[in-house]
C-alpha cells in the first residue's frame, strides 16, 4: 500500500476507535436509588376512589407517567373488606413491601416498615411523583392547604375500623376517613400530638368532600 494511503487508513481507524471509546465513557448511566414512593399529584373531591383496585391503578398509572412503571405499585390504604384477600380486613402496611423507599429526588423516606412508622411527615420528603411539595402548613406554602392524605390507618399502619370511607368507595356525608399530614404540621406549624403523623393525624370531616380541614383526596403510593 502507498505510504500516504497507509497513514490515512491508520488515522481513520484511530478516529473510529477513539470515538467509540469516548462515546462509551460519556454514555449516561443510571445512578442512585429509583423512585419508590410518592404522594399522588391526582386528587379526588370525595373518598370514593374506586376501592383498593382503583387506588392501585392510580398509583401504577402515575408511576408509569413518571418513568417508574416497571415496578408494582400499591396504595397505602387500609380497608375492612378486601376482595383480593378473601374479603378480610387489610392493613396498609401489609401492602407496600419491606422497603427501602425513596422519593423522586432520591431521598430515603424510610429503610423499612419499622422506620417508616416511627417517622413524622416532612414537606421536603413527602413529595408527589413530579417532585412537587404538597400544600400544607409550612412557611411560604401555596394555598389551599392540602396536606391531609387518606390512609384509613392507625399510626402503626394497621386498619382503623370505621374510618375508611366505606373502603374507599363512599362519597357519603355519613362516612369518614382517617388522614395523615404529609408535611407533619398542624395549624401554625404545630407538631403537637398526632399532628406530626404522616399517616394518622385525624379523621376527615366526611367522605362527601375531602377539602374541609385541609385535604384534596390524595393518597400515598409505594413500590413493592
């Protein structure tokens, strides 16, 4: 081969090899924990969200839209009769796996069930699937207050009978549902008593309207 052609060939091979190496080195890689917890951006005017199946579907769809639909998502809700559990009661804590769970920003919510149910709400941690804070009692929060998140649960994640909005199928004024505070705060930023609880702060006014008292019909979603 002519020396000049040989030189050109060597240069071409080097460029191709170097380009491949550079591309491989600079290729984006997935680092850090993946999304496994969020508060729903979607809201419900009433406590009727289609029961556990409807709530689970909502979680799965929102996770899919956020790019995390490859995992199995479950709503953190307790019910008195679960059709998928032989019509027996089901505790919210039994539906969500064993952790750890991370929000959309990679911040750990809890390492396990014990840690999860020992912690308090936090406006910087309990985010929706898009990374947005939930309106609450925190300084500078937008209005209206929407920090009441439906759970139907006691602080340990077990069923609180009579406070599940008819197993999340009722929009009646005669039914009620237990809610937690996503921001861990009560009026004036108070953390007294149950007001700091993320999952069992108080009962809502009724299931016909989730807004009074600071709600918007949101739920918690966890990846198993």
